[in-house]
C-alpha cells in the first residue's frame, strides 16, 4: 500500500504571513549558496562603490570569517540601517529595470547575509563620520560611532549559523577557499584598474597571501593583458590573440588562445557581459562553435571575452545570483563571437603556441644524473652562420639536395614513389632564404618530418599533418565559393516529433537549407526532409534532426550538419594529403613550408594537434650544457 502524500491533508490549512526573519532566510538561500557567493556579493558592492583597492580575507574556507575592505565612497551614517533592509539600494530607482550599469541592483545581499550569519559593517562616507552597524541572525543593533579613515569594512562571521542545515551541504574548507579564489580572480579580470588581495587568515594574524593583483595602467587592452598575465599566467597571454570587433550595437573584446593552446576541460573560459561574469550556455556554445573546426571533441578552448552593449539589449534580471543573462537578439551575440574569433584565428596564419616547443624540450630533457658539464665554447659568429647556410643551400649549376635525392624518391622496396603533391613550387635551383617564417628546408627524417633552419633555431614539420590542413582549407574554400550541393530524396523522409520540436526546426529551416538540408512542415508535428547534403551520402535524417534538436536545446544553435560536412572534408583531406613515408625533394619541402606560411590555421592539423615545433637555438644549446 503506497504511503500517503504528505502534501495532501484533509484539514484545511490557514494562509499566514511569514515573519521578516523567515523571509530573509528563505531569500538568503537563493542569493548566498556558499561562502564564495557571499564574497562575490560583497566584492561587487565594493566595485559599485568605486573602490580602487579591495582586500579580501577569509578563515575556515569562509565559514568562520569573511572580511572585505575597500576604499570606495562609503555609506553615510543615516543610510546604514536602510542598507540592511530588503530591496533597499542606491543603484537603481526602480523606474527602468533594464537600465542597469552596476553589478548589484536588487538590494538583497546585505539583508540576506545578516539573516544567516553575524554581519558587521563599518563605513565612512566622504565628509562624514565613521559608524558601525551589526546584525546577527536577522536581529539588528546600532549604528554606533567607529574609527575608520574611509571606505567600508564588512565582516561576516559564522556563516549559516542561523540555518545549520545549510552547513551540512558545504564542502571542505579547502574546496570552499578555492571557490572564493575563483570568484575573486574572475572579478579581478573584469576590473584591471582595481587592485585585489586575497588572504587566508585561518589561525589568526596576517595569514597567508594567496592572490595579489596590483592596479594596471595604460589603455584597456594593455591593462587587461597585464591583469590576465597575473591571473592566468604569462603562458596564456603569450599564446592568446587580441579580439576587438563590433556588430549592431554589440562590442566584443578580450583574448582568445590559439587552438594548440587548448585545455582538457572548460576551466579556462571566462565570459563577461557589460563587465559582469556570466555562465551562459548560449555564449559557451558560441565559443565552442568558433573552435569547432580546430579542436577535437575532448579539447576545450581558452578565452577571456567581454561583450559590451546598451543595457536595454540584455536582461540581467533573470536569476538572483545574476549569473545568467538574456539577449534581446541572442543570434546576434552568438554570431559576433563565432565570426570574431574565427577572423582572429585566420589572421594568426600558421602560428602555433609556444607550449608546443616547451613540451618538446621537456620530452628531450636528459635523465637527472648530477650536474651537467659546461663547455666553454663560443657561439659561431653571424658570418660563420651565413657561410654555413650558403654552403648548404642549393646553388645554380651545382648538384644540390634535390639532385642528390634523385634516387631517393622511390618508395621503400624499390616501388615507385607517389606523384609529387600539387603545391606552389619555387624556381628550380634558386637558393632558399632561411629568414622566412618557417625557414629553409634542410632535411627529411623518417620520411615524415621536415627539418628547416631559421636564423635563430630549427623547425620540425609533420609533413602529413601540415599538408592535411592545407588540403582541408582548400576544400573548405571551394565549398564556400560553390555552395553545398544537395541531393533530392526520391521519397521524402517523414519524421514525427512534437509540435514544439517541429516549430524549432522550421524556425532555422533557411539556415539548414544553405548547407544542403531542406525541410518543410508536413502537418501536425511531422517534418518532411526533402533534400540532404550530397557529400554525406546516405543519411539517417531522423537521427540527424534529433541531434540538431538536442544541440538547439543545449546551446541555442546547431552546428550538427555543418560539423558532419566538415568531418567528411577532413577525411577527404586526410586521404588526399602527403602520406607518412613519402620521400620529398628539397623543392617540394620548401614549397610546403611556403604554402603553410600563406594558409590560415596551418599551425594545427584538423584535429587540433600542432603541425610543427619550433626550437630556439638557445634552448637547444641548453640541452647540451652550452648555456
């Protein structure tokens, strides 16, 4: 026999008004989920107050103590009691809930914190006296005189002491402290002209400084570059591309990393809308779509992107934590991210991340066996290097590398070699300059790796991966120029689905038709598939439409068909490129290098792996103890 439903009772229950303390505790559950949420609200209040220096301290992972000190304009004595009232704020007047230019605007943070913890605010406004006010579990006392030069000090002790059940759901002190650090770093990236410090004062005293970022100077891009170097590391900024593009009232700025500087998860993706850190599925989906052609599914891009627009074009009043936003035209914001990032990646040309060389050098480190011997040898003079380069370069009328390899172009076992690849070939016998970006080819190793020489190092190229990307880019350009050929189905395939799913598919019908998938309504919730992309061959139309619907629900847009088409082109490029084991002459190798320099995205193959590794001469000398 099933148990009775506790929500159903024979007795009629009276409707009653909850007291203010209960209302605040319920509201606090939405605003303050964990100590990191409290830090976020307090730091945002400090930023809204015009602070140029913010110091954050915590103890016990924020459960025991959270202290935020700022040098903002402070709160007047007469306003302190009102600041602890629900829905009391100085940031909006309530006449236009879209015209929001500040982090906070609800007036819920301080009363919510006072309802679940022991909150003390000490503040001094310009030209006024300092005062202190306290609230513990919703019971307020003060204000009373205090000593403070300026700004505001907020102390929150014993978080959730008034709601002990919430304490059971918190994680360890270390995990909560890490979450606090993530919140402070996200806000520090949004405000590069403001200084931040974060201390763990568990155990008392000054504690341990876990993060420090001094105010940056210069223009916005210089300041952001400096702040990202401090927060994310010099490795990120050294391998990131500046983004600055606008479209129809939306302005996208920030930095996006090269595809070869990818991560195993999305931990290095930071998105901001009008300076506010957000976690929006549509924006994350757009970021993923921008890199779709350069990364495998198990790799994730790294980026810090800011979208700025008129506040009336975006609604931030969606969730109490203000982590979600809604654009008036979401397709415009998504398209701006995709096109802006792809344009920046195309302008990067053949560039690959510096981490590729670092990983290669790390793999070549000798086993530790005592201190390496140091050889006191002078580096060759520029004249000697130039003479050696001229001696190795093919000379007109003299037998060069191409002639010496005349008998090498046969495949192993004496079978004929493959026909030379159809690339741009330099004039026969002309010496190749090594001061070009990818240098001059000097040798081919293991019939797969081209070694070229640059003025300050060497480059090792994976010939198959490099030519695979070149062929792939050529195929994409041809498809973009000629369009995607569609094949009409002799008998249209009818796919049954709900009315809502059918409406969502038909809404993007024109976009699908441009890539060869033609659908039309068939009555009720049914959709008729009339044409499919010819390059895909036989297609399970039902499964494809289901995949498109799943992607629409997750990211707000779908790249399923486009991704399948590009996957086919990638397979064609793989089979049509120079194979491993193919011996190449000097002219072929140099022609491959020159075409890589002229082709966008040639620094990584179709799967996001690097196509070449550049080793500087100084690094190579350190490997041999010639530092």
